[in-house]
C-alpha cells in the first residue's frame, strides 16, 4: 500500500515485451520475458489534446503482484505519457527513463476508477497499489531517487483527492480529500503571509510573525525556509496516516520550498499563452506590436543610459 519495507534497487529486466492482446481476427502475441520492452506509440489529436495509443503491451514483474500486462486493451487505451502540467515539465518531463513506469501506471488505472485490474497471478490491483507499483517501477527503470518520490507523492495526492478505484469507505475517502486539500491551503496561505512579512507588509493576526518578525532579511529567509520544511512535515505526520505520510511530507515540502518558483513559472506560462493566442487571433496587429517593441526597446535603452549619466 504505502512505503515499501526495503529500499528498491534498480532491476531493469523486470520490464520486458508484453506482446499484443487478442483483437478481432488476430490471436494474442504472448509476452516474452527474454525480450526488451517495446514502446510503440501512435499519436492522436482530439479536440486539440494530444494522446497516444500503444501498439504493444508492456510487461512488468512486480515484487508483490507478479506479472502485470498493460494496457488491458490496446484498441481503446489512450495515454498522455507522463501526466504532469506543462508548467512543471522543467521538474518532471513528459518522457525519459521513467516513461515505461508511467505508461504501466496509466494502464493499471485505465479505465479511470476501475478497480478490477487483475495481475497474471490473480491479484486485484487497486489505485493505491498501482501508485506503489509506479514508484517501484520507476526505480527499476533507473529513475533518480528524488524524481521518483516526487512523482509518486504527486500521484498519491491525486489519488487521495479523487478517491476512485481505491476501495476506501466514503468516510475515509472524504477524510483524505480534506487532509490533502487542507494541507495545500495551509501551505499556500502561510507562504503568502510569510512573503508579505519578508517585505515588511504588515497585516493583523499574521502567524508568520512568530518566526519571521522584525529581523534581518537573511534571518527571516532562513527562518522562513525552516518553517517551510517543518510545518509540512508536521501536517503530514499528524494527518496523512502511517501509509501515506511520506507522500504528504514530500508534496508539502516541495510546494512550500518551490512556491515562489512555481508562481513565477505560472506567470511566465500565462503570459506566453496570452501572447500566443493574440498572435493567432490578430496576426497583423501582433506583427505591428512586435516591430514597435523591437524599435522602442533600443531607443528606450539609449535614453535611459543618457538620462542616468
């Protein structure tokens, strides 16, 4: 379910060619444990969204569940490769040595919320177990430690918010949803308040005054960083449960420490998308503005240098 008892070491031969499932008029091509995995993707664009179909299955021999073959049906399966927002691809790219593991995970939870995937050995694989398989499979595929725990923690948080295919009771599902949502809200709120305190913008009842306060900027940054680590760790240990608390700690600390970087990347991404839409909708006006900017920027630079001398 949650954290493995022993560290997982890299074993790439756990991945192998999964063959092809039986389709109309075509017999099954069985998996071959002695052949390397073959990732054969066909690109589809539906409604502007890019998706990929797999022409062959991936086979993976899990340490607890035995052989896993995905996708269940190549004819209907679609994947967006590694499911990560565009503004986070600088941290976790869509493809790389983690791709076989992320495709495996997509296959285990497809169709969404379906808890009936059964391994060759007859084990039912639910959503939380599929998340654990993802983490172990990334290790076997050679994914670096930090990246695979980041990916697993993010996926686990999505599982908690969604609740589908987990087998949890309604009460447990809603508890996990509230815990995940509350963690994100608390970290975002404290991050904003700490930033205001750093720039000496005073507001009443600011709890970050306890560790920020009227100190030198260096001390305030160090204190803020320590709080960005300590508070998410405390929230995760108290509320996320013994099986998922490490996921809560990784997500919380990552969100706290990278909060300002994430905001900056979001702002740049949003600006780029606005410019891109503008150039598509009004191409002539965009060209004129670009030309004006290219002329105005050097002129402004020269004037600024002369005036400030």
